[in-house]
């Protein structure tokens, strides 16, 4: 039976529902963990590992579909619309974090005898020693800006069919991403406040932590693209996958710039 359209009718896949359940249990495990429930210490890492495995298998299937010639121009356009919608949803996610932060900063609350008083509150709250923005946060900002340049370099080399330099640019970006995460973990370890230190600590760690998770996902995404580049996939065929990875990386870098300005410098 001949196909009279350019759309790809995908086979039934278990990955969307499995990813949904993995995300659900990640959220439940995180809530249990921050409330010191023992099950959270096991549920959170198990669900996170399950999420990464199912996402990897889903991406594998999408890559194979593209290599088998199923990604027509119409399909590619649909994929681009999909990732743009994803970026919009992520923007709203981080916007909610920033809104919580700004509301708490503008209206710092002190509870006296069970009564909320916003007239004597201060920001950061008493007892909180904020992190110096011109120390590790500034270094991390430079790292991400440098990584944005290297991933742009990678796209340029792929467009010019330069397999060697495109692979080099991708692995440099991946290494910069993991270096950022290493500095972020070091900063968390040496910070003089924790997630349990009121609204300031919980909002700071939640927002920067979610950003760090996005950096980790982006670094893994680019690492997969690196292995594909070494294999010559992007030279021989479409490079839509690495283009999406670059978009994602630039988005993560942009979010960090807002974080750096509002939660470090202007805090």
C-alpha cells in the first residue's frame, strides 16, 4: 500500500507512558526526600535512573527512525514545533521559580507568636550568609558562555562537513558542562545555608538545582551527539538532533544568566 503523505506513522511505543510515570515518581520521591521520609532516599534515585534509561531508549528509537528515512521535511517541521513548545513550557517552569523568589524578596515575612509580619522582615533572612557572586558563580557564568561558543562552533563545522572539528567542539562543550556541574556541587557543599533554611534556602536550591539538572541532561544529550558525530552520522545525513541539542544548550545558558543576575548579583 503506497503512502500518499509525508508524515511518519510511528509504531506503538511504550516510552511516552513510561517517561510520564518516571517523572511522576521523581516528583513523589523528591517530596518524600525533602520531608526526610526514608522511602524518598530510595525512590528518588531509582525513579531518576529509570527516567534517564527510558529517555535514552526513546531517543534511540527517534534516531533510528531518522536514519531509516522516516524524517521528511514535514516531520522535521513537526519536531521543531514540538521542541519550541517544550522550551515554552520550560520557560513557564522557571518563571514560576523566579516569581516565588521575587514575591518572597519583596515581601519578606517574619512570624511572631503565630502572626505573619511583613513590616520587619529582611532579605536575605537573618542568619543567611549569601554566596559571593564574583567567586564560583562568576566562573560558572564564564564556563557556560564559553560552552555556548563551542556548541555554535560544532554546528558550523557540521554544516561544513568537518567531522573532526565538529567532534572536538562537541566534546569540549560536554567537558565544560560537567565542569560547571562540578563547581556547582562544590558551591552547594560549602554554602553556609541549606535547602531547609526557610524560603530563601528552599527557593535557591530548587531553582539552581533544577537548572543544574537541565545542564546534566544537556551534557548527556551533547555526549550522545558527540558519539554520533564520531561515527559520521551528521556528515552523511540530517543533523537535526545536534541542532536541537544546541538550542537546548543555549536555552540553559540563557536561564543561568537570569539566575546569576537576579539570585546572585541583585540578591
